[in-house]
C-alpha cells in the first residue's frame, strides 16, 4: 500500500482482474461533484456494464476523454497509449488520417476484457469513443459493420424532438431493409445504430447516411437539418451523418458522459421514444440492464448492405 498524503483520496488498492494485477488509485475522489459520485462508483458502474460495453467496443480503436480531477476540472482527449500502459493491453498502430505516406501513426488501445476496462476507468477515462469499423487480429482495418445516425438538437429543441426525428429515421431505414436501435446519448441528444454487412467501405455507408439525412430535411424542413451550420440549427434536430466517416468516433453505448450529472449513453426501447423522454444516469442504466438484458445484442449480427 502507498502511504496517503493530504492530496490522496484513499490508499492505493491492488486488485486482480482476470489474472491481471491493477493498482486502483484515489477511489474516494469525487468525479461528479453535483452528485458526490466517486471514482470507486465509476469503476463499479463500468464493472456492472462490462459485458455489453465490451461487446460494442471490442476490436475498435479506443479514444478516451479523461477528467483526472473530476468533471469540473481539466479534460483532455487521449488517443495514443499513455505512459505506463500495462504490456498486456492489446493495441493497434494505425496511420493518422490525412498524413503523408502514412508517416504519422497513433497506437490505440483495444478493449478486450474486464481487466482492460478497469485499467481505462482507473485513469478517469469517463468517456469511451469508438469508430464504426473494426480491426482484425493483425491490425488490418475492416469495413464498418454498423451505421450510426447522431441526432443533435438545437435549442429550444430537445430530446422529445430527437425522439420524433428518430421515428422518421427508423421508418426511412426500414424501407431499405435496415433495422435501427435507439441510444440516448447521456448528453443532449441520441444515436441510432443499424447493423450493416461489413462488406462495404466506410465511404459507401457515409454517403448513404448523408442521402437519408438530406432526404428527411427536404421532407420536414421545420424539424430536421442535415447541415452542420449552427445558425441553421435552432429549434431543429441535426441528423449528423458525418459520424460514419472513417475518421470519426462516436460515444460508445453504455459509456458514461463527462457532464454535470453522471448520465450514460443508454440503449432504449422504441416504446420509450416520446415527448417524455429523458437521459438516464448510471444507476438507472444498470437497473435496466438487469431487468431487460442488453438491448443492443442484435448489433453482434451482420446486417444488410446499404443502397449505393
């Protein structure tokens, strides 16, 4: 055990997870001051949702958003493996998008197991972001196996308006044989995930998502926008098709958010999507998982090809 100082938030706690030794630090540190939620509680949450969370991030390069001093303190994105990463953490080195002749690279961690998830959470990586494509055992980049539609409301529009647009997107994708599944983001809006074949490159999926967004904008111009321009967004819901770009990442389902309250990206049922829809906190997500199981288990199965 390490000797505690005035700046410490409890002693170091060595634990063994799946045969891996991890030293947990500062478990009593409050990461969400508004609710008093501690780092220990964050670790308990990620342990509770480990199985479905690992299923949606496995084989996907992981970008972390870290709040070492809590959500009221300094925050930074981290893509590369940090110093001191255990040797057993699986990783992949990939070229930086847009770099000349792949001279620049990033080495990302890949989360395979509970030990990796606990290691990441121990670093106060509250938010976990991943792309829609995966990598193979030797680091080969595979085509995306899911399409994501991000619904971002512009005030005074909010989550109820996102729910209305979600039903429009669901109907439109169903016309092409795609089945989507809703996730409230834990922030302002929500995402819809649809499994796709994994046999079309990201540009095909990206282009299809854009066409759908633009079509719905034409059909419902007072409610929907497909354009990122902030001046066009008040009172509307942005259908953000850009999340399907191979260079983009999206908050992972079941991930916490680094907001004032410990909300999490929460899988939802379609019956819930009405004008009473609200974001869920981490404890509610765990309760629902115990009661309903993993609502996103269907994403493990390949879907159809998108129209080109």
